[in-house]
C-alpha cells in the first residue's frame, strides 16, 4: 500500500448520539479530520444518528427498531415495523432483559458491507464488537477496532450497586453482551484505545494480548470549547457536570450528596447536563436530599450551548466511578473551568496537574473539594491555566486523525504481508 494514497474508510458505530455520549462525539470529529486529510470516509450508524461536519462524508443509516429512544424507551414496536429476522431477534432480546444493539447492528453492518469489500480499504469499528464484525473481518478486509473502555467495567459497577438478587440478575442479563465483546476483542485484530488505563483494563478483562492494543488519545474542538470572553462572565457558585448516562458508573449520586453537604455552608448551584430519566434514581435522590432548588438538569443542548454552559461555571466535576478517558474532562479544561475529578480509571492520566483529585465514591472528599475551590480564587486560576495548557499540548482532533491513519496503514501492511 502506497503510504500517500487516500484511503477508503468505513467507520461503524451502533449508536452515535451527537451531543451527549462519547461514541457520537468520536465519530463526528474523527470522520471530519480523516476527510480533511483527503480520505474518503463513510459512516455506518444505527439510531441515534450522528451529526457530521462535512458534505463529503457519506452517512449510511442502518436503522434498528430504536427500542431505547429517549422519548419512548423499551417500547413495543407495531407488527408492521418488523422488517426481518434481525428485528425480531432485537425485540426478543430486549423483552428478555438484554441489550441487543451491539449484536444486531453487527449483523446489519455485515449485510451492508460484505458485497463491496473490494471497494473498501479499512473498516474501523467503534466499539460494536459484535459477532458480525468477526464475519466481516474474515472476508479479508483490513479492520481496526476502537474500545474506549471495556464495558465489563460498567457491568461490574452496576452489579455491585444493585440491591437484591433480582436487581443483580437484571444487571447481569442487561450486560450479557459483554461476554460476546470479550470474545470478539480477542479475535478482531488491531485495537485502538484512548489511554494506558483502558489498555490495561482491556488486556485484563478481555484477555487480549497488550501488543495488539495501541493508545490514541481523544481530542477536543477548541474552536467551540473555549473560555468565556472574561473570567467575570462566570456565574458565582455555579458547579457543572456532564453525565451521558443515568447509571452508577458516572457517579452522579456521589456528586449530588456532595452538593447537598456543601450547600449547607456555601451558595452553590449544580447544572447537570445529560439525559436523566424523570422516573429514575437521580431525580429520586434529588428529592430525597431536598436539593431540588440547587440542581438544574439540562438536556438536548447543541455543542455551542453546551460549551456556553461549561464556560459559565465556576467549578466543574467529573464524579465517575470509572472512566476509560473522559471527553467531558477535556471539554472542561478547554473552557478553562477549574476541575474536580475522581481518581477512577484514566482520569488522573487525562487531567495530570489540571484537576483536584478525590477518591471515587467519597462524597465527603468531594464536598470538601467543592468548598475549597469555591473559597479560593487563586486555586481556581491555577487549575484554569493548567487545563488550558494541557489541552493545547496534548489533545487536538487533527492529531487524533493522523495517529489513527498511521494505525490504518500499519494494519494494511500486515494484510498485504499475509500475516493475519
């Protein structure tokens, strides 16, 4: 393969929510920068579909039954909606408590692509890890797989947080697809991940040879995520967090308890950005803690609106119990918003000296950190400057695309040599 020839790349993602959740953000920015390098890029996605930034990127929609749409989750489709056996399998899997999308999307992707393998150079799978992807790889196409972090981490935390045998059984059933993902990870060839922490977790949890895993960090769009015009534009006492999922993994429950403790002595108000179910545990906990007047939940924001929210806050928090990377942490740092993060997963690796770190799950430590930063303009200024410098030095999407292209060409060289 000539090193300079533009590549024909298919980027697959079983769901690509545009503004909340790492998969959609990754697809949007990586596809844009790969296209800017001159490559021909096609995105295959199930619902929710991504927003793409260039007209020369092809979006091929592979619709599922969309059983987890925000407006009607776990819905029962009408009979006329079923198109084939994959739809039936998807519905049956959901009705028995499992999460089918990685498996069923992989079969749809296989069906879409296997007839045009000769017109594709590289398939880049964004964390689907379904059996259909293994079948696709056996057609001879070069394949690279991104695993941002192994979902075994989510599974472990969800089971530990479950109360009672029935809830633990439900968590195990929901995360049943993790066993499939581990099997696929061991056979899918070259893997990209976002941090050394994630690399170690993938090697350990999925029993993957670490020599097959390359670390390519993520980036942030600093043309959108940037500091306010003046530091006086920040809202005194505003704390902000972004939670892409209403799950124990994200640690929002710990943050709410910390807010409740700190708010007894400080005038602070939390802006929580994310899809939080009105009947879910987060809203219930807000009521139990009596802090409804201290918490504002925001969702459906555009990138510009999100960036404005991040830049308006005095303090940002990433309260996660585990992170393989954390795009919100990058976005907070790019906005110059002083950051509190836990020591979980890759957060210390991502933030370096640009965050105040607290133990995961410790609401007392988090509340103490909130009080300290609220009271210390000097410490907030130090963290602001450190965050901006770290982003400028390490995290741009153009650099991510160049590093990813190198991995594509390395995989193509392996294929050409007949070593896989």
